[in-house]
C-alpha cells in the first residue's frame, strides 16, 4: 500500500491549470473516495476506472482508496482525468513506475474496456501544460493532431490503458502517428456572386477593413444574407495568436473537426432566431460553456432576421460587443471567454416582408415602428454601419460587366488594416478598436470643420457621444481604403450617412 501522484490539467474557460492527481491506498474496508471539488462526471469515474483497470489486465486494490485533486479549491469537471486517476491508483497499489511521468500531463477518458477515448479542450490543456514547464503530454490517439498544434512540448498518444501500463513498465511503446494533412476546407463564398447592391458591397468592405459592426435592412431578396455570408472571405487570415485562441474555443465546444489544423480563416457563426441567451453568449449549469458570440471570436456573428430574436437575447450582446469578452458567473465561480467579434445583423423592414419593399408593403406605420423597435437603442448605438438596401433591378441581374471578386477586395482590406495598425501602434490593430482617448489625442484629432456634420447631429441629439466616436472611426477606415492620410469632411459625411440610414 502506498501513495503516488500523476499530473493532469483542469480548464476554466480557455485557461488551463496543471492539477496534481494524487492517490492513497491504505488498509481498510474497500472504498473509493474522490475529493477536490469534482463534478458529477468526475465522481462517476470510480466505476469507469475500476472496470477499465480490470479489463486492461491490472489488479484492482481491494482496500481503501482516496483520490484527491490539487489544488482542492479549484473546481474540476469532465472525464479527462480518468486516465490520470487510474495510473495514480495503480502506482500507489502495485508499484507501477510513474517516474517517467514526472514531467508529463495525462489526459483521456476511459471506456469500460480500457480504451482511452478523446476529450474536449485538449489544445488549451496542452498549451497550459507547456506554459507550466511540462515537457510531455500523453493524450488519446484521436487528440494527437490537435495537441501537436502546441509547439515546444512532446506529444504521444495511446489507444488503451493497457498500452500505457506497458509503456511505464518498459514493455511497449506509445503511439507516434505521422502527421496527416488536414481536411480540405470549403472555399469561401465570393462577393462576385452579389450583383448590384454597390452600397451593400461598400459597407461590407468598410466593415472588413475597420472591424465595424453592420446592420442591413431591406425587403427579401435584396442580398442581405449573401453579403453577410461573404464577409469572412474578405477578412485577413488570423495570425498565430488569434488562430490559437479561436481553435481553443472550438476545441472546448467540441466543434473542432478531427485532425483539423489551426483555424486560420475568420469563423462565421449564424445562430437561428430562436436561440436562447445561453446559446448566444454562453452558459449552462455548473461550468458555463462558450456561446455563439465566443465561437465567432476574431470572426463574424451573423444574426439573420434579427428582429425575430428575443429582445433579451439581443440586449445580452451589449456588454460583449463593448468589452470583447463574456464573463459568466455561476455557483462555482466566474468563467471568461473572449468574444471579440464583428456583429452583422439583417432584418426585413416590416412583418409582412413583401419582396417589393415599401411600395408593396401593407403594414401600417405603427406596425413597422413596433417591429423595428425590437432592436433596442443601446444595441443599435453600438452598430457603426446601418444601411437600407433597395431591391435589385433587372439591369443588375442581366449585366455582363465584370463584378469585382473577393480576392481583389481582400487585398484592399489587408492594405487598409496594415495602414491602421502602423498608425495606431500599440493602441489598436484596427480602426474599430481605437480607444476614444487616442482619437482625441492631438496627433489624431480632426479639425472642427471636418467634424462639422457630426457636431451638428450630436448637438441636435440625433446621435450619442458613442455614435460620434464610432463615426470618426468609420471615417478613418474610409480614408485608409481611399488612400488618404487623414479623413476629410466628405469622409465624415459618408460615415454619418452610413450610420443614419439616410442620404444627407
């Protein structure tokens, strides 16, 4: 009888912490106790681990077994501790040599037959182990490709507990599969498919260049959904840090495809209008899970038919849009998920949604106002670009003229972003993220004649102070795309026009 310990990792949001899984086997009535704030899945590991050990040829101790997970004040959840618990018990009861695991973390769920099954969140867990100084990660075979996305740590896989026991005895080798090419990604949708709607195409380009939020209104068939779905195709690829953040979130949510590489393309999330608050911003019992706004981190959150969403669901987006993260407090503590996303909304102007727009609409004006009032003022105040789209004419659909593809627009977007990143330096990478204090700095402050259209609208109460600042950010994006060093009065007027849904 004795004591042993093995290391694993607990996740809290996208942050991980190395956990000591310690086991003590002593004389007494047969009993199995798990302590250290385990959740239900971890408490049920008692039966899984016992069956897995016996079916793997190991000897289960018929004594008193205590498994503790340190630090004890940190909540642990999930079945990813199963393999570490089994190894710690075997080492404490039968002198299984686990010294080879002193610099390793062990992850994996156990089946009753001793197979080691894949778990969620392997990427952020291995990343946390690497940052904690661990040299090796032992993961389920199906998670090896994902774990190897983390540099500077050796990753080995196993398909069974029996193989892992044989490895520790020096009788077997762990699996080191050759790298497989990632599955092919579908080609992004092309803006060349959108005929007409020059105003809509301009808005999408501005949104991509400055990372601005967008709301598009118009009758069915005007191209709102087509435009929104093509926004990720003109966004720049994610850099290494952004790609790791996005991939880690999808790993935690279980939406990462097996064998997938780092997600380099800006993600697109388009939840249905019946989505709940928890589905949109995250939640759930116990430990809160990431929602659509976090899965769209560094990408696009598209709310089609946004006026059909519950007003409470929409208003729950206000804080994430402002702060770039979601903080969910539950009984077991607070969980933070990044949520730096671009919001794109599309809505019909009225409930009847006649294809012809206002001439064909039979809704009374009060019905139209009530329908659009579902989008609250505080939410819309955070949307930089708000435009009405008119129905497409036949001349646009039958044109034989060349329509600019996404590839050309993406080059302009990338150039504009590089200009903005060089200008703002450490303050922001895009115009949409520039702090208001920087905009008011004497180096970047625009002269009063240039800001005259905005000051008039602000003094008349037609825009808020937030709207004033967001319009200035859009004006900087317009200037960057058009090759001007600073915005002029025309840029400010266009930014205001694209916010007020009218032509000034």
